[in-house]
């Protein structure tokens, strides 16, 4: 069975196979955060240095990942244009995953981490490859599959892998640590995914190709940021980044330090949320293919904001000790999660509706720039917000981590403003759904709207 790109309809087994590599990439992403932190802690005590080493991934997103995505639009090989980057990046990535838990000093570990982060971003062409397999009218349900896979990774990583970091098993007289198992599983997943992509996925050239065009740094920035047809996509990325603000360790400190719950109880909260998300994802995914994605997006984020405002007022003004019960945290958190999921599932298919099929790599490069830099700014801003707020409203030496909700709600309002402006431009006919062009002609069971009809529906 060959999974082909550039088809008007894709069998659902193709869609599942196209989305399945996200299990591997997201597992590697998660152990590159939580598990790798514990590995670094064996050699480094300074939390700022640990955080700094792990944050180089954001730098490589910009310097390596975005450039590889752009170049993948301008080349063609007998193996395709996306797969060569995945294979070339993941092979050294596998070697790094094998040797990281065997490192005996910081000087051996740090180069392996740098290799890990750099090669991980070489393989960033996974997303445009998926979108080239999945036609626009099936991307909503594919987005639901994506969400399901992400939650399975969360459950597997934090319930099965993370808690066994310090355990030791003896197999045939040889010791195997939980740390080694975590990283070597990543290597096994990567090898399996490479074999699957190599033997079962076949890339076909697009009708309008950029192959042979000159590649230069100046041309790169002109094509990534100078093309007006890609600006709506970046507008959506900004909106998403503001409405799903990254606050890093602040939530962990709020849960463990301020509310005095254990990490195990925090893991229980994540586990319940992951199970609920898997259940709801398929419902939302089917809606994303049948109803206006913009309207679903707006409904999801506005409803989530309303519940967040209610939650903040409830904890801050109605609870005497400002400490909610665990069941309250889980209940409200899952309501916010489900409403946010409505926006989350439609985000990817909505963005790719407005990306020309011959510019998916270029657009993904710009998305990587905008998303990474915005995420970094909002992450740093969360820490600065809590520090400044606590300085003026708390006793000396105390921190109100719960105040980060104010910060998140302000940025969510900014994101809602951006998406409402996006909808206004769609209604005026100033934005064209380029990603639907050349796809809608004769899809049998599920006929796709024409670009004009799609914009009319979305408005």
C-alpha cells in the first residue's frame, strides 16, 4: 500500500498513517523537556542554565527548522521533497537519543543535546508532508486524530515513562534504567517511523512547483514574509499564540507551591484531561469539516475566555483561602480544555486553507518563525508579569502565581481581536482560500467548496 500526496480524496487509513508520525515527534519533544531536565540535573544544579540549554530548541526552530521548510519547497529528489529532510535529520537524532543517557559528564552531554535539538528541527517537514496527504475537506477530522495522538503521548509520557526515571530493571544480568528506557524508546519510535515513511509514503510533485528557483537568504525572507497571500496565515498564528499563551513553569509552581498539591495529583489532573480530550476530539473534528471553521474557532476561544474569567473571580473573590479543591480544578480545567479544544482542532486545517499548495514549506517556515518568537516572548512575559504583580500586591518574598490568569486573559483578548479582524477581511473578500484551489473539482462523496464558496461559508 502506497500513501500518495496531492490527491483529491484520501482513504482514512492514509490519513491515519500521515498523522501517526506525530506520536514519535511529540514523544521526542516531551522527553526533550521533562525527562532531559532530570538528566541535566545529574550534572548541573543551576536551574537557569538548565532552562537555557533546553531553550536552544527555540533558536534552532528559527535558524534550522524554518530554513529547511523553505528549501523543501524548492527541491525535488527521487524520494520526494519532504522525506529527505525527515530521514537526514532523524538518523543523527536517533544516535543522540541512544547516547544521551550514557553520558558520564556535562561535557559529553551538552554536545549530544545540541545535536538532538538541531537534528530535531531538520525533520520539521513532517507537518507539510501530512497536509499534502490530507485534502482540505478531510483536515478537520485529521486534526481530531492529531489531538487524539497528542493526548496519547501525554498519557504515555507522564503516566508510563516519566515516573520511572529512577527505576532500575535487570534483564539477562544487565541493568536497564528508566532514563535509558525513555530515550531508547524515542530511538525505536524514530526508526519505525522512518521505515514507515520510506516504504509506505510516496510524494508526488505539485502542479506549480518552485523547483529550480534560486535560493538565497534575501529571497528567503522575501518569499516567507513578503508575500501578502501568506499574511493571513501569520495573522492566525499570532492569534493562536496569544490565545494559547505559554506560561512555562508558572502553572507548575501555582499547583505545587501556592496551592500545595503534589506532582502526582498534578499528573492525575493531566491524565483525566487527556482522556476527555481524546473523547471530544473526534466530535469536534467532524464539526470542523461540516461547519465554518472561523465560527468554531471564535466560539471556542470566546467561551474559554468566559470560563477563565469565572474561574479567576471564583478563586480570587469567593474562596476564603484562594485555594480550590482538586475536584474543582479538574472540573473547571476540563471545561476550559474542551472549549479550547474546539479552537485547537480547527487551527491547523483553517491555516492550511489559506496556504497555496506549492508554498506549504515556505509558509511553514514563516509559521515557525512567528510561533517560536511569539511563544518565547509570551513565556518570558509570564514570568515578568508574576514578578511585577507580586512586587506591588504581595508581601516581600511572596509570589502570586495565580495572577498569571490575568496575563493570559489579556493576551486572549488580543488574540480574539486578531481573529475577528481576520473574519472581517474574509467577509470583505480580501482573503483567498488558496489551499482549496485545484482540489475541489470532483470529489465524490464529500464535495469541497470552491474558494469563493468556502470564504462565504466561513464568514
